[in-house]
């Protein structure tokens, strides 16, 4: 989870394959998504808007003379190229922006029509000793070209932060914002909380989604997807849990509103031989498999069962499950190669995936240290 300013000087990492390393990736060429600094990218395909259906949008955190902001870019050729269409300049971006999310409303919520785009991010982490980090929500009613501020859905009451927002609309039509919350320390170093809204402007009291003792355990980085059977998939990492470091887990809710006991850690994600991603997982639904849907995961560091990075595959593989999370996951090649991966903000940190070409291909946007943190995109086949 990010804490430091992105202005720190990262080690340069060239986009090459290390000598003697045969890449698992189907494609190693990649292109810059934007010029300059880029972090924490997110992808969506427009599905519910009356116009522009099928377009692919990406948003991420970048920098200009006014501080950190969110450029919004578009692809009309299935992720082969992108061009900028808009930007979000929150006034608190001068004090830092972190870990944003991009979401398209599948149905009306208050005055927000289906197809409205929502962006939320954490702002204010670099505001000094008296900082209060807030998660602020913006909306676009024209496909990402212009944006309007809606609300501050969560605000820290102390120096600790609120991070990594994620939207969903539950089976009853309520809009939820899930996020990682440090403000309940020292009882919990971090928990997953959620707040609800019926209009995107007024948000309710926070509710616990995951809180696991002892105090050092840190669940975070929630990702939510609605499954074809109407249930809701929630994936997240849990750091400092027993002898594990930031492993991926998941839960499934029948309605997207109720997630069971907050002390239940859920199910851990691994392959048959115990390999798994450490840190910063995201999950995307792809068509295919015996149930008609595949869960595809990307994470920061690919490790063996003992937690040691697998150098021949690190930054080069994705994990897939065809049984809605049940059983073992299996490897497929990633569409782009990311090098220099280590336990630090930027390299392959919270990458994002999207199916293209009717699920026959996969589009990835990921970040890499390349004279600063840069965002790259590329496409490859989905086996």
C-alpha cells in the first residue's frame, strides 16, 4: 500500500529480458499509456451508456504543475492504441493522490443514469503533520470527457489513511464504496470498511467488511466483480497474517451487501503447487471455461509456496480459475513483460486487465520503474 510521495526517485529498470531468461509472456512489446509519471491504472469497457458502447477507458494517477491529477484516455480499437479525452483535477491533488478506481454504473442510482462513470481516489496524504486523508468521488455523464465533483465518501479522523476505493452496486440497487481503513488503529492496523449511498452524494456510516486480529494484520486492496449467477466476488490481500505476507484471498456474497463475519479471512488463492501472487492483486472476469466465465488475476510479485519470488515467471504470468474461485488456479502468459519487480510501490503494482476481441485476447496496463514510475499497455492472446 502506497505511503510515500511518487516524487521519490525510482531505480531505472530497462524494458528488456534479463540475460538467459526465457519470457513466459506471450508478448513482450509494450507502449506508454501516457507521457510522464503514471501509477495505479484502471480499465473499464463502456457497457451501459446509450452512446459509446464498447469503448475502452483507462484512468490513473499522474502529475502536472498543479500536483497530482487523473488523466482519462480512450481506445476505440480494442486496446491497440489510446488517446486522451479528459482529466480530473481535484484541488486536493496538490497534497497527493493515491490508488484510484474507475467504475461505470450498471443502473440508475439517484440522479445518476446508467453509464455514468465514477472515479474515486484518496487525496491529502502529503499534507503534513495534520493530514486528513479523504476519498473523493467524481462523476462523468459524457463518457469521461468532463467530470463533476460529487462528494467526499470517507475521511480519516486522524493522521492515518483511508485507501484503495472500489465501487459496486448491490442486488438491491444501493451503491457501495469499499476501502482500506487505517484509522481504527491501534485495535486494528488496517481493516476493510464500506459505506453506502442511494445517490452518490450522501454516504452512510461505515460498516466493517474485514477486521482480523491481532492488530498487525492488514486486509486491503478490495476488488469487486458481479458474477453471471448474480453473486458478488470480493478479492483482497491480507498482509501480516500468521506467517504470510500480503497473500490474495476472496469471499463471495449472495447480494453484494452482506459479506459474512468480518473475522472470517475467506479463501486463499494458490495454484496446485502452492504458487501465488504477493501484494496488489486485481481480478477481472473473462468469458470462457465450463461455466462461461473465467476469473483472471494479476498481482505484483509471483512467488512459490514458500514465498520466494519465481524469477523465471515474475512479471510474466497471470492466474486463472474456471470454477468461480473453487479449487486451484492455473498460469497463463501475461500480455506484457514487466521487469524490476520488488516489494515497492510502482513496479507491477495494482495492474489492471480487460478482455478484448470477445475474450480471445487480454489487455493489460501495468507500471514499471523507467526513469520514474511509468504506465505501459499491451495486448496478447488469452489461451
